[in-house]
C-alpha cells in the first residue's frame, strides 16, 4: 500500500487523555481512533493487525476441532434468565436497551447462554458430542472506568470457544489441547517468551482455571512465577497449600505484575443444568453435557504486544501480526530515487510481500525515519541517492541500529512467500 | 468438512413463526438461529455463506480504491448531535443505552457521522483526497415489526463505503465506478440477471440516488423496469417527467415487485458541512469535502439469493457463495462404500476443493438426498454400491435431474482450483 493513499497520519504528541502506552502509541501511529473512553475504532493499519491476530487464533482453534459461527450482539432476556445472569444484581456491568415494541434486550456480554441455548436444539445423543463451536464478535461491558487503552474496553473484539463434552475425561483431554493451542497463539503473536500458564481460581467444578499472563509492569494482576517450569500462580490462589500441590518451591517464585491475555476454564454443568442440555449415552441413559470456556481478547492481545515490545522510538511489531512486513522509504524527491523505489514496490507487491511504501513527497529523511520507527514494521527498506550509489536498497530490521545494502533480487529472495 | 462433525441438523418443518421463505429454508437447513424477531445468529454453514459474500464485496471495494477499517458499535452522542440525527424525533428507530457512569450512547445505526468525525482529523489538504474508507460491521435498527427473515433485521451485518472527494467531478467519476462495482457484486453472487440499477429519490444534493433492485414477488418495493436497457425506476420517482428525462418509454416499463439489495447515493456537503470537513485546494482556498455513501447488507443479499434461486426441494446456492462446492454422499453403511467415499473426500480436500461429506451412518439414501437438496450445494457427488459398480462417483448439479458417472481423477480435474 502506498502511504500517500493511506488516509491516516502520524502525530508527534499523544492526546492528553490517553495515559496508557498502547493507546498513546497506537493513536499517534493512526492505528486506532478513540470514540469515547473504552471504545475505539480500528483504522486501516490497526485493522490489519487485528485481522492477522484473528487468523492466527482461527488456525489454532480449527486445528483442535473448532467450528466457527457468529452469534448476535443483541441478547434475549429469556435466555439469560435461565442461568440467572440477566439480573443487574448478578452481572453489574451489563449494557441493556429496549425494543421499540416493548421488552428489554442485552448487548452481548459473554456467550455461554447463547451457545447453550443454540446447542440445546441440536444435541440429543452421544453421537452429537463432543463439539467445539467458537465465535469472533464484539463484546460489551459497562465499566465505570476505562483507562487502559485497547486492553480493557467497554466494547472489545473477542474470540470465545466453548467445549461440549460427554464426560470429564473427554473434557480434560480437550482442555489440555486448548492449553497448548493458547500457548501457540501467544508464541506466534510474539509474546510467548513473556507469557505464563497461570493457575487461577476455578469455581464449583474445578479447583483451578488457567490464565495466560504476560509479564509487564503495567499489568493489573499480580502473579508468582516459576521461571524454570514456565508456570505461574495468580495471587488469588497463592498460598502454601497450592504451592505444595503444584510441586513448586516458594523460594523460586518471583512476584510480578502481569496482564491476562487469555483464560480457559472448566464450567462443568453450570450452564448445561439450567439449559437442560443433556444427551443419551450408549445405554440410553440421560446425562448432562460437560462444558468448558476458552476466551481471548484480540484488542487486548494487540495492546499487550505494544506495551511489552515497543521501545522509546515507537512500536515494534512481530512479523506475524505486523500490518506490513516491510516499510519501504523513498528519500528525497529525486526522480531517480522515486523511479527505483516504485520498481522495488512493484516487484515486492507482485511477489506477494506486504509492503507499506512511503512515497510521500516534500518530507525530510528524518520525518520518514521517525514515522517508520513509530509505525513499527519489522523491516525498513530505504531507497536514497546513497543506497542507489552503493548498488541497491538499505535494509534494516526495526530492532537493529545499522542496515546493509541489498539488491532487489536479494530482497525478493529474502521475503518472497514460499 | 465431515457432516458428522457439523453440529447442526436439518429439520423437516419450519418453525411456525417464520413466514418468509428465506428464514424458513435457512432455519430448516441449520444455517441460522433465531435469537428474537429480526435477530439471527449465523451457524457454521450460514457463516460460510456470509464470509464468501464478504470476500466478493471486499474484492470489489478494494478494486475501486477502498480502504477497510472497523468502526465501533457504540456511538458517541456528541458526534451525532453535530448532524442533528441523535434526536429520536429525527431518527425514530435508534437503539440507545446508558453508560454506568452517566451519559447516553447509541448502537451503530449508520456510519456517516463516525466517518466524518474520524476523517476530520486527517483531512486538511487537497493532497489528502480522494479517499474511500469502508467498514463491515453490525448495524442496529429498532424496527417495530420484523418478519422478513434475514432480509430486514433489527441487527444486520453490513458494508458501507463512504467517498470523500474534492469536487463534484471527482465524486461523479467515483460514483460511476461504484455503480459498476455493485453490479459486479450482484453478478458474482448469482443474482445479476434479476437485479436492476434503479433510479430512486435523491435528496438535497442530487436528483436521484441509485438502488439495486432484485425482482421477486416477495419484494417490498415496486419498480418499473425497462428490460431492454436494464434499468428501472422506483415508484417513488415514477412520473412522466422522470420517464422522459431518462429517455425511456412508458409502454416499455413493466411494474414489478423487487427487493433493494444495495444502494448508493450522493451526499454532497450534507455531512461535511456540520462536521466542518474542509480541505485547502491548490490555491489555498478552503472548500467543503463532497461525500457519497455506498451500502449493502450481507444478510439481505444472502436472504435474497435464497428467495429467488431456491426451488421446492430447498436452497440452490450459486457456486460463488455456496458453503461448500460439493456435497459428497456415502450411501449405505457398506464398508467398501465408506472406504471409497473417504478416499474421494481426502483427495478433493487435499486438492483444495470445498467438500461437505455426508458420512453419517444409519441414514437412508432418501434422507441424505433430501438433506442435500435442502442444503443446496451446487454439486452432489454420490458414492454407492451402484456407482462403484459403474466405475466411480455419480456427479449431479443441484439444478439437474440426472447425474453421470465420473472417476475420482475426472472429479479432481473438474474441480481443482487453478
């Protein structure tokens, strides 16, 4: 994409009301637009990141047997009354609205109720199970405060998968697979090395749930991590008994701030019971379905990447979720430079390489460099009178200080998708 | 995908409360689930159709210079007050809700305000124009009645592109390009032959807007169409003066019922004025941006395809938007049949052909045939003791009465993507 055709522009200063690093950098880079506290629109560059995150998650969910669907935002009061979660006393951050011809509706708060209600219609026999449907959708939480940029929104884009299994054994086997899929997601999104499987409080049906906590000083959670075994304990369940049960040693556990980038938990029959979600087993006996829930916020993951990987010059996108792989810069308004840069842009684009081409005229090299640093594409390729004299393009990683001269052919060989 | 792993099932009877053909067939086929009147969830088969429609639209929008972004569902009251459309007296089918800490917010009703507000931040010079941002998102309309299935919902999934041009000339050139892009969309989605560019009422800034009307007896609109020139006039502007202006002849115009599957219109400065969306031209003079709006409902398009192309056995999907290209049926629980069918399924899947494989056991041939007719994949491939004896697979188009025997290799040659 040519930067001259991208309508967003970078800003030197962050808006005064953005106190979080992710919102500050993403706003300055033109990735997001704040509609109100906790509500952001995703501008073209931001949507490209969200789409890549979405594709990674989709691939990992499909790999473990997930089936995608898309449930509605507007939620039926009667359905939620079955689980007892319609009441504002029970869920205190609902957004609700009214139908013109009477009756209340809710805005999608989470998906257990909608899924249990849909599945009730299709599940009757052991042959129908297990199933693993999932959804990407906008979720709404009426939070009083919202200051963490895209990491904790009133509206956020989310993936939730629910597992419907015949019994505990089948449930546990899938739960372990999902744990691995989640680890893959964070690894592929570039924060695997900072993200720990964390034991957190469970509920009626299991002692623990599992969170995926990414270590960062701006995190809202406190965890105790054991670096050797790559696990952590959320402070809510951190006590001697749990430490012993997990075969960890107190002296090895380090207290850290972290942000929860995903969570999985066993629901047992919490929702299948009120929805009467049953199946007949091989002997004709009726049994309740065993459920599990597997959630991940795409904006939160994107915001976390910005929080933990950026430097003082701007964002540093991992290649897997960068809006573009290469930021190609044409320096100076020299005709030869522009012609050469255009040629490079065309060659790379035709080869299927994702390139953002800074073809804007009337801008200094300094301005283009600092924009490239702020926007954070993994590679910067510069065409300038000097690079042409030296026989090519100056290629530099976002995280490197110095670049090297490569030819167009070398560039193509390096980046051409297989 | 194996049908045994698809959690949805077909139903013989439509729910009593569904009176439209699209909702009846889509519900019976397990494509959609009704959450409440006018609000549907898209089950796995239905989402596959929506995704294909979305990809067609995206390709056509990108081809004419569109840039995708994603604006929020929650809408800021202050932004809408600028255009005067916040007031319930002005827009009578808003969904609104309240923030926990005070203040009203709306649910996305349309996108002119959000776009004008975002663009205001980025547009200042003639160099910044033209731009063509667009969005796929959920739109909410608080309709009193909702009986047309997925064709007129309280919540619906929508694409809207807005054009921001320097002047009328630039606007008109794009408007004509968009018209062609829209015609391409309906052609590609399989209803081009029934869809007419229709002159409808304009507004302050242009005499006409243009609708894309698909002829069907269940349509809510009345149009007068001229089959020879492929255009129509909406009854709202149908009069002698307009007929003469369009150089049509009254005696050639046929009255028909139709459904509006898309519309485009010129907005002039209707929104750029209240948002003070201006740019400096080459002479440093400040001018208001000229806007246009280009909308299309994905569920409505999908519903229209079902309304106009289905037959008395069920849905007939065009290949371009079918959930799967081939419905492969294994008939009888014979081991040889199942082995052969599995082989065909694997070969096709590996070749990248989208196949729904009816591998369910304990079902009669009649049940599988009628399911295949209801679900409406463009091709049916049957593996049975008879087809094996005759040397292959019985291949039949959904719209044909009789099939023919082909070998696996012939099947691969026919369907393998290039």
